[in-house]
């Protein structure tokens, strides 16, 4: 059983998950040969017809067929090699820490650990093995986003889950182990440090200015118009002022919105339009780009917890530059591409 | 001129350094062909005889010869493509933030930036193009460590430099752009977030317990003896309890020591012995391992600043697992190798 461990030195967490070493990895081969990717791969567990190679689906958008048979457009299954498992299947050791406890910085928490309970799901976006975000129709993409929202809500309601991390790994440098296009959703039993840092900054900003940090930021960026890559009625795509990665982008709802849960049908279509424009541009600029997409959005509050100051958003981190000693040692990034230049390349004013 | 920018959302910093894109990169070729690496490469700027291809040396251990000619054993040169430049060569814009100012979380710091002043040096460890840490003699390695200490002291005395980051990038996944073995030293005009977080934890621990966090940690690890990879009289190598990376290690002085500056000749030999044992083991276990070595040590205080609670140490991060969406989005790592198992592989009890 995987274990969540706390690092007394940095206050960060690691999931020690020895079973993950068994995962398939077809990227190395795909990259070395640089063969064109076929639209169906008989050996791929996410391709249509291979539904019995994944754990049973927990959700699907279907045109036809019973669960775990062909006929779906988007399909959600538990990860076969989960980093975290649902509480009911986990053998919880007594003496492990309670959830929602932030470890103290003293000798009581030097070996703080807990079973890695939570959830780890895969959202298979399409039956097309060679699908890419840049080739989806707006309708395809809206269906993926609606599915993400649905699972995010279900997992967010789980009493063992404090935070739901939605992400997409793409390409070998992005850490993708399977080619077939998919998002992942991880339910964590704690508020992760990266999110906790952002939240405390939102709340500090609000208490000092009375306003939302993100609302102010996108207002000023819209005015300056130096780093805007795309925008439509509901969303804006920025190349962030202090971008860590070359061609990094940030997707933000233009009207104040606390959680992803607030995405209605109209906004899902607007976000889908932004996604397809952005990734069409990425795919035109780079023949094969590795990246990570990460959503930052708290689930709606449970157990009368107050919703903290927040404005949900999506980071896109292209993995063009390797993070090395300075990034690892100091958490200072070196980025050779000014975001103003990146915005220009996307067609913005720069 | 490169620029240091602050990210209002995360409180982290990025160096926007467009000149860095011009760096040579001979790793991709080396890896693809997997040719044996020769002991001298006529095209390598760090090989003996090519001294005129680097900026003039700032320090060298020499058996013979004048500066910038053959005859050296260890040679220090400014990085030809520096991420940060010394203050005297930087065109400092007025209106830029003062150094040693931590930006406020309010609208005044939304576009906080400063010229990327500091230093960026390369410590060429050996004339052997194909040298590796695991093949050095203890004497070779001690000479490298003494050189690092000397430059760390000189840069730490610079009034523009607040923190000196010593690191070594190795292999393509480690972000090394040149094969010839070298350490790098970056002088930063601010206390970086990763170090600042560690320091605040040392200080919180001390105020709660009256003791040093690292002294307590290595005492308990030595007692448990489950995660000890190596030790000698002065140093211990641990596989940290919450290791982020497979086969991650932490090198720590066993007696309380605040800064790397306190390394005397005897301790340099002890540390060299630990380094060569550890890297002989890494090189035996993995035919080609990418990694980052990062030193965490504050320079001795300047301008009557009080030295905060600290105990210097060295992190070794093998880059066997790719950091993906969960690491980037949440700062939660997934590590498939329990550190107890890693310690066993190094020959510890595990």
C-alpha cells in the first residue's frame, strides 16, 4: 500500500508508491522510432474494444453500448496503477495521522506518514489513439471538460478527499506513460503545499486590498496587452509575467469565479474554444511538445468549512527547458523565452 | 540583460534570460549515439588547451603554467552564458527594486523585477573530458571541494550577493548542457524560496525544542539505521524518509555545522571520501544516471546580520522519475522507490 510521507525539512509531501514502477511505458519506443502514431493501437488499454484491460469505468459519455464495451466518446476509469487508493480499499494502519492535519514543525512530525488514500482516475478523452488537443472540435473538448467537472465534483464530495488535482501529462518530458490522450484526476487527503501557498497569497492580498488577486492581475494584463495570447468572452490566456517555462500559459476565467464547479454549459464551450485555439497554436509552433496542464481549483467547502479567497485557473507548463540545479536547489527558475515574446508568437501584441 | 522576476501567485522567482538559448548542447547527440566519451574532445571549451574558449579564469589549482593556459587541475571560469551577471557589468535600471527586499503580497509587487545581478561561475573539476565523480581519487575530489569552498567564500563576500547556490547538473535529464565534468556556482541577490522555507523550518524547530532540526534528524536516523547509505567519522549519507526521487540522498556533517565555510582540510578529505563512495555506488547501479547535486548553505553573515538557525547539507536528486502534473500542480511527489530499499541497495541495512 502506497504511503504519503511528509518531509520535515521542506514541508512537502511524497507518495512512496513502489507499485508505480510496474507501469507500462510506451513513450520511449514511440519517441526513438518516431513512427507516425496510428489512430488505433491493439495493445493500448485506452483504445475502443480494449475496455476489459482497464478497471471498470466509473463514468462515460456514450452514444451506445453497455458500460465497459465500445460506444463511448469519453470514458473515466480508475488508474490501474494508482498513486492513491479510495479509503474503502485501503488497509488503514492505526497510529497513522488523521487527515486534514497539517504536521507541526517539531520532533513529533519527523516521521509523519499516512496511507496514500484518495483517488486516482483517468479520463480517456477520445477513442482516437492519435488524438491531440489541437485537433479536437470545440464540441469534443467541451465534452471532456464537462466530464472533468463531473468527476471533480464527485471526488470533491468524498469525505476523505481535501483537494482534487486535475492534470494532463503529455509527451515523454511531461511524464506521460501512455500515448492515448487522457487527463488524470487525483484526490488528495490534504491541501498540497503549492495550492496552500497560492491560497495564502490570495487571502493576504484580499486582506490588504479588499480585492481578488487574480481579478486585479488579469485586469492589468488586459490593459497592458503585452502578454495576452488569446481571449474570448469568458476566458483569457496569458503568458505569465514571471513564466518559469518557455511558452508557459495561464488560462483564467475573466469574471470572478471561485471554483471550476461554477463552469456552466456556456462557459464550458467558451473554455473549450480557448483550449482548442491555444493547443492548435502550440502544435503549429512545435512538432512534438511535452507539457503538463494543471488545474488549480478548490472543491466546494465541506463540513461547514469556509471557502477561502480564490479564483480558479489552469497552468500550462511546456517542458522545453529542463529544470536543473538552480530550480531544484533554490526554487528559482531560468527561462530563456521572455513571456512578451511568447505572447507575440501566439499572435498577441507582445 | 537578464531579469529576475517575481511571481505574485506563488512567491517564486524566475530569471528571464533570453541569451541562455544560445548555449551549446552536446548531450542530445552524445546520448543518441551512445558513443564512448573520449578523455579529450578538441571541441570542448573545458578541455585542456582550449582555455581561450572560456572567459578568463578567476581561480585555478595549477601544477604549472600561467592563467588561461594548460597545467591546471581544477579551473574556475565565469559562465559564458550567465544566468546572472556581476553588478559592475550589469546596466542597472533605476526604478528597479533594491536587493534584499522581499516583495509584499499586494498590487505594488505584481510586476516586481530586478536586473539579474549576482554571479554565475563554472568549476571545471578535471582536465579529463570523461571524468566522473565515481572515478575520482579522494585527493581529486578534496581539491574540487576546497575550490568550491574558496569561490563560495569570495562570492558570499560580495555585497550584492545574498545567497550562493552550489550545484552540479549531470546527464540530459539533469539539465547538463556540456559533458565535461563541472560544478556551477550561482550568486543570487535574494534568499531563494526553497532555502527560505528550509530556514524558517530550522528556526521554528529550534524555537519549539531548543535544538537543531538536522542534528535531531540525523541522530534518529543513525539510531534507526534503516535509511543510512554511508557514513564515516564526519559525514552521513541518508536516503531521506520522504525522498522525492528514486535513490535520492542527503549528505550531512554529523557534528553541528552552520555553513560550508567551516569545512577544514580534514573534513574536506572526509567529505571527498563520502562523495567518491556514494558516486561509485551510483555508477555501479546505473550505467548512465542523470542527477542534480545541490548544496544548501548560507554564506557567513554580512553587515551585522544575525546567522539564522541552520545546519548545512547537500541534496542529491537522481532524475530517474519525471516530475509531472502532480509534482507541478500540487508540489506532491510520487516516488516508486522506498528509501529503505534504496539504502539497502547502497549497502546499508535498509
